[in-house]
C-alpha cells in the first residue's frame, strides 16, 4: 500500500513557527488545504501532544503529528512542513524539530501498511536533513517517494 | 513471542515501531508477533506480551507489567532497535 497521498498543496516550506503548537497548526492547515482534514484536526493533534507529551518527535529533528481517525478526518493524507527556525517540542533526545509531518488517517486498519512506506523513506538517515533543506515542493515529493 | 508497540494514538509512531521491529527481528532470525496499539487498548493487547516497545513518555502510563519495556529514542534507527531487542531477548 502506498503512502497516504501527499499533494503540493500539503507542502509548506521554510515556515515561521514561534513554538511547537504553531508548527503543528501549520501541519493542520496543510492537511486542510489538501482536503484531508477539517480545521479542528489541528486541535486534535495538539491535544495528543498535550495529553501524552512530545512522543511524536520520533527521530532527531522530525515530528509526526497525528491524531486518531475521527470526524475531523476527511481522507487519508500526509502533509510536510519545514521550519525556517527549528522549534523545541520538549523531547529529551530529538529536539529541535525542523520537519513536521502531518498525518490524517480515516481508518486504523487500512493504515499500518502505508506507515510501512514512511519507515522506508525515513530509515534512510539522510531523509530528514534532505527534507529540511528542500527548496521546492518537487524536491519534497521526490524525497517522500511521491513522484515516482 | 509477542511484542507490542505502544503510542498515544496507535496509528502513527507505534505503526512505525511495528514495521521496523519486524524488519529487525527478521534480520536477527527471530520470530515474533508484533502488534501496534495505543494506551487505551494496552491492557488487552499486552496481557501476554513479552516485550513492549514505546517512547519514554509512556513508561509511567504503562505502569506495572510482566513485559520488558524497551524505550526507543529514534524510531527510524534500526540499529538502536536491533541493539535493544537483542539485549532484551539475549
């Protein structure tokens, strides 16, 4: 199963975010722009982190913002936000974050195989730095394997 | 053997842990059933698990368990996973 779709409208490069909440909001906005989520999804992603801590920072420099499937999700989708200035999420090892992925998933069962594709992208240890340095949406799509 | 990967939502980070744990186990020549779960389903999913993979944030919430709780820092670093799984299984 391929990754959830990543469209150009869900890519925001070199954004300014004052803190992690703003960074996650940008990922939410990108998911709204691509039609994957309603505006309230950003609040749900933030609530997950408020509730459980910064565990979404799953690798150095990379946050995988997401919430559970629900009414705020319209379709499976992925967003990529890169930050002009990295922000801290409060993670003990992986701060600061320069790349925020937003993930919206409409059902849990269909989902685990597409996550395997994310692992394929990021098990390449240069992928996070390459994304952070990307200047165009095309570059991002290439790194994410969405343009092949 | 049963291994459970735990995160807050049970879809994103635990899914990645599951996928990479399966890869590492295969590389090590070990067989295990790896499940992705969230805190809400932890009790039922991990009742007979030998190993729980998770982030530091969830260790307190997981609480008392017979399973070995392994904390993973970089979910994409299969060497870290391999090292920690081998140590727990060895």
